C-alpha cells in the first residue's frame, strides 16, 4: 500500500502579499536557489517520478499486473505491474502563492498527470489541492481547477480588521476584500474549499468574533495553524547536531525574482493579467515574475525588506495566547455541538477526538513523529517538510534521484527516526496519548515549547473532549 504525498512549490516563496508572519519567506533566506517558477521540464519529471514509484521492480515476483482495461490479472509478464495494495497520490500546490504560476502552469499540471498516470488505468487515483491567499483567483483558473476536482484551501484570518493586520500587500494595504471576492468565485463554481487561519495573538484576542465570522459566512471547515516562530530562533531538528541552522545571508537570494503586487492591478491570475499595467500610478508596468535587477526603482522592494518580519525574530503567538486559544476555540466548538446540535469541523479538535477514539490520524504534528512530506521546490530539489525546506535538509533532486532513493536516503531516515520521543518528560505525561509532544519544529529538549498550553487545555477540557468524542462516535455508529 502506498499513499504518496507531495507539497509542490510552483513559484517557491514568491508571493503577491507580504504577510508579516510568513514562515516560508523566512525559510527561503536559507535556500541558495533563487525563487523561480517551476519549469515544464521539472513538472513533467515530478509526475514521472511519482508514477514510477508505483511500478513494481521487474525482478520482484510480487505485485499486481494491470491490463489495458484496468483489471488486475495474474502475472504473464506482458503487462505493467504495480506494487501490491491500495494506492493514491496527492499533490498540494502551495507557496509562496501558487496561483502566480498562472493558468498555463496548471493546465500543464493536469496534462502531465494524465500522461504519467494513464498507464495505471485508475488504480492509482490522483488528488489535487491548492493552498492560496485567493487574491488572484480568476474565472479561468477557478473553472479549470474546479472542473478537475482541485480542493482549495483559502487563507483567511477572520474579519477584515483581524485579517488585514497581518495579511497585506507590499504597500501595506490589507487583502481581505480580494480574498472575499475570491471566495465568491469559488462558490460560483461550486469549488470545494476550507479556511486556513494562522493563529496569532490578534486572532486569539478576537477568537469569538473570528469564529462567529466564519459561521456567518458559511465557513464550517476550518484549520487553525499556530503561527511559527522564526526558523533561526527555533531549536534545531534532532537529526542535526548543529546548534543552529546555517543562515544564508539574505544577499544569497538578493538577485532572485521578485513579485510586486501593490493590489491595484487586475485581480486575476491569468497569464495575460500578469502583464497588466498598474492603475495606482506606480511606474512598474509588469507585475509578472521578473528578475530583480530589471525592477523599476519605484517598485523595487529593498531585498532586505523582503525578508519577512519573522526572520527578525518577532513572535506573533505568545505561549499564553496559544493556551487561551486552545480552550476558547474548543468551548465555542463544544457549545455549538452540545447546545445547538451544530457541527463545525475544526481540524485539530477532530484529530484529538480521533485519537481518543483510537482512530488513525495523518497530521504528523499530532502523531509525534516526523513524516517525509516530499516538499518539491520549483528547482526540483526535495525537502522533508515544509518547515525544513532549508539547504541543510535537502534530500535529493528530481533530476538525479528516484523518489524511492529520496524517501529512503540516510538523511530522510534520520529526519524521521530522531523525531521519536524516546526519553524525557513527555513519556511520563498523562496527556501523551493526545499530545505526543506536538510538532518537532516546536520541540526543545524533547518537550514542546507550547507544553504548558497543551497541559492547561487537557487539564481543563479533557472530560468535555471525551464527551464530544462519545457523541460523535455515536453519530457515526
Ligand atoms: S517538523 Fe512538524 S510538520 Fe514537519 S514533519 Fe516534523 S512533525 Fe511534521
Ligand atoms: S503536554 Fe507537554 S509533556 Fe505532555 S506530551 Fe505534550 S509536550 Fe509532552
């Protein structure tokens, strides 16, 4: 059985926004490669590498043969054999802002997938999703992606005054209005989507209002993600002995392509619109991806300024606020479930409930062990996790390595194996079954930096969490 997953970065860390807390822009300062758009060649190679992963080694007698009509047959040596079991592959396109890659890029994604996976006759289903700030969604792109069953994750941190505090354009203007227009478009095309909210102090301060806002707008599928601290200020991953990751001076990406969007240009991700003139009066007449050295002075953003505030070591989510968040958002969820018979899907709460019910979950930050997520940078380099897309952690390159080589290399094995908690206070903790030490990116000396918040939440709300689990398992039964 193989369920392959890829996090694909079509334009690396490039983005039309300059959100204050952007962790990927922070990480990109630790990559030597320039941010750029993924070429058709790399895209095609990705699909080939993914497909070949499912093909049985010809020297291996096991495996299931697939005939032209897709039926599994006994081996007669004449047809393609795929590894035994159930399989699937999922591609999550994210960034930066993946829609900057343009409609033509996504047409190519669909074509290359169909080409590479046609040979399996449907025995390896392919799933696609895209995580977007939704500001540049065009009819052309939404109709293409929804017709091809892409699932959309939309980044929206609540009502305008909360969202715009962190998610803004380079000129400081908030992006809320464009996000809501993007969502309107998704609805018009009946696209499936959920909401991703980055939890910061300001979100926590207004959490009841944020939650009510989501419900008022019919957003009942929500994923809250704790805002990460700067990479350079975090404890090192246990697989490395370096006290701190090697920081590449920002100069290394200074000559990279930059994206400028002051939000005045056409709200569209069509390739033609990428070259539309600005209406704000700025002299930049090309909002397309371009090389910084060609950037007109009026729009040129100082490369140093392009490094996010995260890399300055700012913390946007205090431990106290996170503690408050866990309790308050659960109380809102619980009140809806128990007193109003209304179910709001909140990813981390669902995962806690699943763990209580001894069900499997696939969120590695809640299983206690790192997983190789196959982050595919635009260059074709592969990294283990979105939070470690850093030169110190490169697992290989699609041009040089098969996926099996990449996923089984020594560095990948170390990344996973060293993430297991084998000693320390977590093993004696009453809540280990539910917490499992949290995401490794936030662990120091085997304990999560948000440990006090987790303990406070479980101590205060475990009986209600169990009650919710009992109700929901009864509903399922
Ligand atoms: S660092 Fe966190 S998100 Fe990344 S693989 Fe490890 S547990 Fe998962
Ligand atoms: S609550 Fe703290 S001690 Fe307990 S498992 Fe989580 S991180 Fe470890």
